[in-house]
C-alpha cells in the first residue's frame, strides 16, 4: 500500500492507496506529525510499503517527518521536487524552484484532468490561483491570505475583535451586513474571498473566453463553491499531481 502526504502550512493531508496503487482506502487531516503517526498506527489494516510526499514546510521539518516515517513504518519515501517541465506543463516562474510545490502539483493535476486550459484555486492557509494555458504553459498566479489568516490577523492585531470558533461558524449562515462583530468579520472576509475568486474568473475569461476548466481545492474550497457553480471541486487535486510527479513502480 502507498501512503500519500500533502504537508501544508496548517495541516498534513494523508491518504492510503490500496495494493492496486490507485484506489484510496482511507484518508484524513492531521495537525501534527504525531497525530499523523497515531492515525496511521491506530489500525492494522495498512500495510505500508511506499510513501510519496509533497511539502511546503521547511526542509528541516520535512526531513524530520521523512525520518520518522522510515523509522516507524519502514517505507521508502519519494518526495516531489521542483522541475521546469512535466507532463506537458511548463512551470511559469522566473525561478521555477520558488513556485510552491503544492501549487505545482495542483496545476499539474488540473491540466491533466482538464486536458486543456485551467484555473486552479487552492483555499488553504493561503489562497492561491494558478493559470495554465491550453498548450500547457503556466502563466503564473496569485497568492493572498486564506480565511484562517485573514480572521486571525484581525483577532490578533485589534483589541476589540474577539470571538470563538463556534460563533464564527454560526455567522456563515448568511452574508447580510453583520450586526455583531463576529458576523461583520466573518462575512467581510468571506466576501473578500469571493471577490478574489470572481476576479480570477474574469481574468481567465479574458485569456480563454469560455474555454477553460476551474478547479477548487484546499480545505476551505467549500466556502466559495457557490460562486463558481461550474467549477470542479477536487479536494485531492494535489494528490493527482503527486502521483504524476512521483510515480512508484
Ligand atoms: N478536517 C479538517 N481539519 C482541519 N481543517 C479543515 C478540515 N476540513 C476543512 N478544513 C479547513 O481547511 C483549512 C486548511 O486548509 P488546508 O488546505 O489543509 O491548508 P494548508 O494546505 O495550508 O495546510 C482550515 O482553515 C479549515 O477551515
Ligand atoms: C503559497 C503557499 C504558502 C501556499 O501554502 P498553503 O496555503 O497550501 O499551506 C505555498 O505554496 C508556498 O509556500 N509557496 C512558495 C511561494 C510561491 O509559491 O511563490
Ligand atoms: K495546500
């Protein structure tokens, strides 16, 4: 069985593929290395042989997780690395090594699934947009703060914005102008996110008319799926690209 890991800034997304190497049998989200190990060790049903992994964490953090995986499960680990070109897609960064590897894999996966031009929007700690033209040229993208960063900046850099997560969830029942701090902040940030999405859509239309596919991925993709009804919500898009970047024979 193959263990797949996507180590983002906030969470490690994991899933296990069956002996056929393609069918996911279980997956989850872990806040820390030890929570990940606990989820994987908890059960006898995984017979892990190999692992493929992508990380946007520091090399030290990633090295330490890889060492743990080798030590605890005896797996061989294949790590996604930056490349200029893969599977017909050309990395658009001036310095290709600087493009976040999670973005690279998501856009590889998107181009593969779309077989044509695509806009990939990822809603994690940060929100990212990436544009890939029909000929596989990555035109570049945008990065802005995601929902958790926006809300936490307001909570930590003001003196009177304080509320808990339960209240935050309740505030999302509507997008009417807020009549309480929690509503004003949560809905304000939500509208910024939606505005960002609509701007990206406009740009994609300028480039490609109607001829492109929009992909939404990342833990907060559901927050904006309503504004792009035609978009494909693919929570495991990074894993699609990861399998392409790290084929395991
Ligand atoms: N099961 C889950 N556990 C934790 N966060 C989740 C979960 N499902 C959705 N989320 C949302 O996903 C966001 C993090 O997205 P994610 O794509 O994991 O970020 P990153 O890749 O930066 O670590 C959080 O802000 C949270 O709102
Ligand atoms: C933009 C990101 C912070 C997104 O990370 P995430 O929100 O998925 O944790 C990550 O892709 C990254 O560190 N990129 C390097 C900078 C760049 O892509 O230009
Ligand atoms: K991510």
